C-alpha cells in the first residue's frame, strides 16, 4: 500500500516511477523527533549563516588585516572546499554510516571555526576557512538527506520547505548578525560563535539520532557481522572518487586564482595567469574523461558525476538551473552589503538591514514555490520560468541605478524583485531533482546539484572581484597618487584620508563597478532560459494531482 501511495504521490518522468519508501523503519516520534530535527537544523543553519555573515563583516575583517585587495579569498576558500567535498562526504556516509560521518563533519567545522576566530593573518584565516568549508560540506549534504528521511515521502514538499527555510534563515540573519558583530569591532566572534552553538548540535546528534539511522535497527537475535574498521577504511578509499575530487578542486582553484590575481598583482597576459587558466582547462577535460572512464569500465568507484545522468535531459536541465542560480544568489549576498558600506557609507549592521529587502524576498520566493508546487501542483518548469523573468528584471534594473553616493530608496524595490525571482528558481530546481532521476540516483543527483550551485557561487565571486579591481585600477590609476591607490587596495578605510573631491570620485567609481557586477549577474541569470527549455516537456514535471 505504501508503495502504491508513493507511486501516486508524484508525477514521475519517462520511466522514473520507482516506488520510494514512505518512512525508514524505526522512525522517531514525539520529543525525540523534535530534538533530532533541532540537532540537524542547528549545524545546517550555522553552515548557511557562514556564507552571508561574512558579507557585512568582510570590509571590517580585511581592513583589520590590511588585505582589502585579497578579501574575496575569505569567501572563496570556504566555498571551494564546500563545493569539492559534498559527494565525498556522501560516499563516506554510505560506508561508515550517516551518524558517525555527520559527527565527524560537525567536529571539523567547530574546530576550524575556532581557528578562524584566532587567525592573526589573512593566510591563516584563509586556510582555516578552507577546512571550515570542508566540514560544512559534510554537514550540508548529510543534514539535508537526513531531514528528508525523517519524514514520509508524502510530506516531501514540507520537508523540502523546512530544509530550505533553515538555509534561508541563515542567509537572512547572516548579514544582520555579521554587521552587528563587526559594528563593535569584534569580528572574530563571527566565527567563534559557531563553537558553543556547534557543540550543542553535536551533543543533540550524538544522544538523539539512532546509530543505525536511516537504516532499520538490526534484529536482536541476528548474529554480529561487524566489519573491522581498517577493512571499512580500505573499502572507503577504494570506492571514493578521490581523483575526480582532486581534479575538480584543481580546476576550480586555478581558475579562481587566475581571476583573483589577474587584476591585482599580475596582468592577464602574464605567464602565471595564462598557466593557471591552462591548468584549469586541462583539469576540467581530465575530470570529464575520468568520470566517463570509471562509468564505462565499472571500476567499482562511486563517481562524482554518474555518466548515465548526462543522457537524462531533464536532469541536465535541472543541473544547469542549479549552476545558473548559484552565481547571482551568492554574488548579490556578498557584494550588495559592500556597496552599501563603501559607496553609501552605511555601517556593517546598516548594510545588513538594507540587504533584508533581497534576503526576505528570497525566503518569500522559496515559500511561494512550495505552495505553487505542493498545493497548486504547478509544473516546476513554469515556476522556474516565472522566477527567471522576475530575477532578471530585478537585477538589470538594480544595475541601472545612478552611480552616486546618495541612497535612492527605489533600489530596494529592485532588490525585492531580484530576491523573489532567486527564491523561486533556487527552490524549483531543488524540489524537482528527485522527480527527474531514478531512486538510486537521487542522492548523487542532489549532491551534484548542490555542488554546481556552490561552483557557480565560487566562480561568481572570483569574476565579480576581477570586474571590480580591473575597473578600479583603470579608472583611478591616473586620478589618484600611486600611494593613495596602493593604500585603497590595502584597506578601504583609506578613503577617509583622501580629499573630499577624491572621496566622491572613488565612491562613484566603486558604484559603477558594483553596477557592472549586477549586469554580469543579470546576464548569467538569463542563461536559465536554457535550463527551463531542457526541463520543459508535454507532461511537465510536477507533484501529482492525485
């Protein structure tokens, strides 16, 4: 009966009508269920808030460390390891179990959050942020998976909304919390606050989540078949796609380094930057070839990208949607608060309050998607198309605001449009993922989607940084003294030491550069039309009306 209900619960595509278990055996109930939810939601919230909490405190952090020109490494180092290890953590959870793997990820996140708080140089902070992102990757993929497995499949839309709501609350509150902390000059607590909160989540997971979750408890009279840990370790390293992960990290790292350094310390024609781009290109080609090989030869390795998914047009469209929504969402959350601080003179907490117009409307879009898809059964292609139109309209309108230091209130309406469209698109592709692949591929498909979203964000931050510093150098190299420009690239607080005329010029140049970043986001968002076209079909993907 459960299989029949699960089969009727969704309108699957092509031959994707495999039954899905309604609930794992031994489901939690009552207070233990709520405590388990709290234990999963708290670490997920912390990893989500870490992306945006830095957005309003980044100027303060880099000014204190006197490394304004390299500020985006604080963000990209976190997102880079976050992106590269999502599937690896999922692979380890299948071998060692969800609970011990999740506890390990939370422990790593807590430890290196403390390291970030104690960092004395940018290099130390970037290294700790990279390891913090490694732990966050495990938390993100395993908590999202676990939240869905706590509920019956008939409540998939509600579980998805719950998980999306936790992530969105992190995005919304991050700028406010980061701004408030940075306002007092105690930016280190942006990272240190994760330690006590993370320990609470760690203890909840340890004492409440069953050791066998999400599998049924072993029978009491069943003979023990415990496998020695060293055999499990050997099997783990044989099954994990280590080379694939290495190639992705190499490809991403070198292209980000090229974008970051191409307009800061080196020219685009320099041998170093060109070599970085070549290495990145070769790594991407090698990754594609390797994934094809391990799927073709059946090498008993869990691929980061199962090759059969490339023949699934619907999934490839969803994957493209993840990538094209990741860039504008991340760039907006990171760069808009910087614009308010540098151009309009807002305080860190003030810039966080102003970002709420985008963040809250993004949360509204996620909720609206749940209503449209869950209650009204609207096809995901329609929702994604509506989100695309609204998002592109908002981004291009925001990119056209005057490059002045005056704060025009009409721009917040544009941010509301951009945020609403972003929320609709992000949620539509996330909820559609499990409906366009077979059951055995759902975990991999979701992991790939999350990786592509983060990859889009990483590349977006690097590209926006390249746009910003290229424009600043080209426009201010002759307007400012060499010492003034060097001081500006070291810390934006140097603006206050310039003459009133120079201050106005610098702020207007920054405003124009930030508008150029928004144009890039708008153009990238428009590429979602390809994703919508790929998931569009005569019988569109939706939750069933039955």
